[in-house]
C-alpha cells in the first residue's frame, strides 16, 4: 500500500509538471515548419480521411467487421447480401484519429542522476505536446480507455484531468480495442513487457489496418547498466528483489538481452509496417517530439514495411 501511494504521488507530480512543460515545448517549435508539414500531409492524405461531420451521424461507408468488435455494430441487412459481416461506419469514425498511449506503470517512475526527467515525465511531456500539435493540425486525438478522440483546443487539460482522476490499474501496454483503419497509434513505453505481450498488442491494434509507432523510452542507466559491487534490484511492478553480489559481472549479459529484446520488437513492427525507435531521457524531449510529428505527417506517403531507425538520435 505504501509503494502504491508513493507511485500515485509521483504520477500526480509528473502529470502536473508535464502539463506545463509540454505547453512550452509545443510552442517552441517553428510554426512555419509545422504549417509546411501540415499542408504536405493534407496533400498526401487527400480529402478521404479528412472529412469532418460535426455530429458524426452521416453515413460514410461499409467496412468489414473485425473480430473483437461488439456484435451490435454489425449491419445485418448489408451483411445478408454476401458471406461477410459488415459495419456501417459513420463519417466521424472514418476521419483520421490519433491514439496516444503514455505508459504510466510503476516502472516508468525510474530516473537515474544522468536523466533529465523520469521516464514517466518524459512520456507525459511528449504525449501532451504531440496532442496539442496534432489538434492544431486538425486531427482528433484520444487515449485508449481514458480520453475519447477529440479535436478540443483544451486537449492537454482533458488528458491531464483524466489521468489525475483515473483510479484504474496502470497498464504498461494499451488495453485491447479496435481502432478504425485510418487511425494512427503512438505507444510510449519502456517496453519491458514480455515480447509475447507486445506481439499480442500489435496484432490486435493492426488487425483493422491501423498503423503506428512504438517508442521505447529508457533511462541512461538502463542502456549501459553502470552498476558494480553488491546491488539490490527491486522490481517496481511486483516488488520482487534480486541481489547481485558483483553487479558488474551482469553487464554483458544484460546488454545482450536488451539488444535481443529490441530486435524482436523491431522485427514485429517491421512486418506490420509500424515504426520503432528508442529514446533516452538524457536527451531532449524536443528531439522526440519533432521525430514523432515529422514521422506521422509523412507516414502515409512512405511504403508500408519500411523501417525507420532513429536509434539514440530520437
């Protein structure tokens, strides 16, 4: 209970700090460059996927039913015409939506002395800033299970308030949901989850045709394992303790396992045409924001399956 309370307090502090810093960060990017990217994106995307209908009640199109969707969404009259199930999609559902998922699980609270922010603070700062920039560009932005897609100018306030009043479990990966085919999804996490969980997440999110990016946010200490002597490592998710008598002897194995885990994630994302990159909290949040915003604005115009590597430069 004490550990849970401490994490909750750290999260509240991180949300409030990220709220202020993300506004400053979003405002600091060159407006002319952002406008140029927005115009270019409009040309690439075309009118389809950019239409808006205020109330969202106009019929847009039929699409194939995706396993996992509520059965009540099936249009049985249209489905009776052939051997497939169809969903009657409204115009607001067809519009381009960006889903953002900042990992707020206990492991994200870690910060070494070399870091500018904790992983949690960095994920929130970039999430808030990216949301504001996307809304300014006419996109609808949401957080799965927490904030419904919206183009509200007060998007940062909505996200921050939703997080501050959220009493559900802090999941590392986004909950299962079915995004529309035109959706873009950005997951910011340390991705220390088992590769099988990451594979399941990607399979579910991409089943409808949606695309996105996985950004692994790590602390500098998690990159280099700078420990020596007797060290106790506490697992933040369940509180388990592992004691290393000579921690320096673990370094090579740790670095090798980290590289393998990343290659497995990269292989999964490449197969689906998603992006994967890593970001270290010793670097600038602005670098990651610019990389994400730029990548999302041109992603529709590049061949799916191409691998984008930002490595430690993002």
